[in-house]
C-alpha cells in the first residue's frame, strides 16, 4: 500500500499548506497553457458545456453525463461520493461494472486460488504479456534500496511495480510484518480500521476489511481483501486483492474500492554490504487500484509522494524486528504474535516446477520489457497540467473539476494521436 499512501500523503500535505511552495513551482509555468486551453476550449465548446450549474444539479434526468465517454469514468466516482445528481448507488455500481474489462471482473470475484499464484509468478518473471514497465524512481539509503516502475494498460488504472531490498532482514520477518494488521497501525497512518471476517487454518486464506483515511475532500475508502501466501522454498508469493463478499453490505460511506490488487514476492537476496551473504530481503510489489479519482491526478500524487511514503515503511519494519526479537528472548517490552501475523505463517507449500509444467510444454507467455522513462510529449503535459491548474484554482465545485479533467483528457488523447 505504499503507493496509495504516497498519493494520499501528497494530497494531505497540500491540504495543510505544507506543499504550497512545491505547488507554486509546478503550477507557475503552466499558466500560459491554461490561457491557451481556455481559448481552445471556448472555441470547441459543445452544447452541453453551456448548461448552467443549477441545471446540472437539479435536472440531471434531462441530461445524461454518462453518455459522454470521456467523462463517464471521472464523473461517476465523484457523484457516488458527494451525491450530485439523481444517481442511485445500485445504478452507479451497474455502470461501473459494465465499464470494467473481463479480466478485471475475474480479478474482483472469488477468493484467492492457484490462478492468482500463476498470475503473480508471471508478473515476477516479467512474462505476463502486459505493456512495458517504465522506470520512475531509483533511490537508496545505507539500509535499504527502492526502485519503482509504472505502466498503463489500455483498460484500467495505472499499474505499479516496485523492488525494495531491506538489509539485515529475513523473508519470514518481512512476510509477517506486511501481514500484521494489528501492528500496521503503528506505521501506516492511513489505516483507520481493520478486521478479519474469514480465515482458513489449512491454507492460510483470509478475508479482511480495511477502512483507509483519505483527505478531507474525499470520503474514506473501504477495502474487502482476500489474501493468501504460497511458500516455494522460502520464496513467498503473497497475493492480496479485492474480492466480492456479500456478507459485508455496501454502504455510501466509506466508499468501497472494488478494483484492488496488491501482491508481493518476498525472498532472500545478497547483501549490498556483505558480498556473498544472503542477509538482505527483496520485496517485489505489484499494485493497482481504482480509488475513484481521475487517474492523471493519481499518477501525479504517486510521483510526488512515493518516496516520502516508502521511507515510512523501514522504521516500522525495524521496530517490528526489535519487538519480535524481545518476544523471542522473553525480555521486557515483548510483543506477542498477533492473530493476523500467525495466519501469515500458514502457507501453502508449492513446487513451482510442477505448477508451471504447462510453460515447459510450450505455452506462450510474452515478456513485458522494462525500459527507462521516455520523453513525454510537451503538448500533452501542458494540456493535462493546465487542466490541473484550472481545477485547483476555480472554486466551482467538484462537478466542474470533473468536467475540466474530462475535457483535458479528451484534448490530450487527441493530441497524443497527432504527436
């Protein structure tokens, strides 16, 4: 969840004024693009843009925003959060479900099975056949290193891949740390609530409910997560994903995040400080979710807040190691093993050679190359950036912001085809 924390962290800091100087630096060069964008937008202005704000909020039955493809995905989440218009929760869900591609629907349904393990393994081996991964970040400290990549599939939100290496940590300790919901509140200040609704003592499969804190202008988010761990000889494949779980009724607030995938591969690797010694732990994370905010804004938040959020994880891990060591030694300040951490130790043993015999028989799995960050078309940056500046400057309500972002995305797509 480090990526989610990065997005929310940047928005929270903006809301409190800490990011004022950074926002000025980012927005100032874009005002020229704003002027151009406003002029072009006024010339292009369609008939629906002439509708006044009162008409939009009081007569939505006369005008269906969802008939505009470029705005449908942006408007529905805001409408669901703030009650704009006459959309009911059930109709919003139906529209959202229809907009998801088949593979996403499969991802959201059911509990965690071997197909999920195969998918994660292909992600780890970079043979899932998806778009190329574009590097975003490469940072390190004396005790851990972090790299991150992003890719954008045709359907669905941006996907993120990261590689974190913790020095002086075992795969078992890191596995327990990420699974321990009771301890997570000590280092993840976004987590407001967590509970376990189902657990299987044979396979270690769990169904958990999270509520995560979002900035004041968004409602909090609820996650219904299915999770399970496979052990391939001290290489742990940890799958967590959003699942369909009717036993927990859907509510208006907190808003439920249906599309959620966050999975790790945890294994021992050679230390950077001690050559030949396998005393470091590598965590390969694959994450994507649809939080109900425009994806361009989500990408901006992740880029700006990622490193700050990631740096919070290591102090939490070191404290966890210290408390667990005290427990093992029977010393003061010992921390008993939590219920969720004990479930992390129930793993499904797996032999990857047996599981993936179909690959040896010639089943095709195209690779997903990893590339450096490409040069971004200047026109697209100005259009999207100008929209952000306008949306953040005009106090015309959330619906106006959604319309601005939708128009900017439409122009950006048109410009991308010509560039």
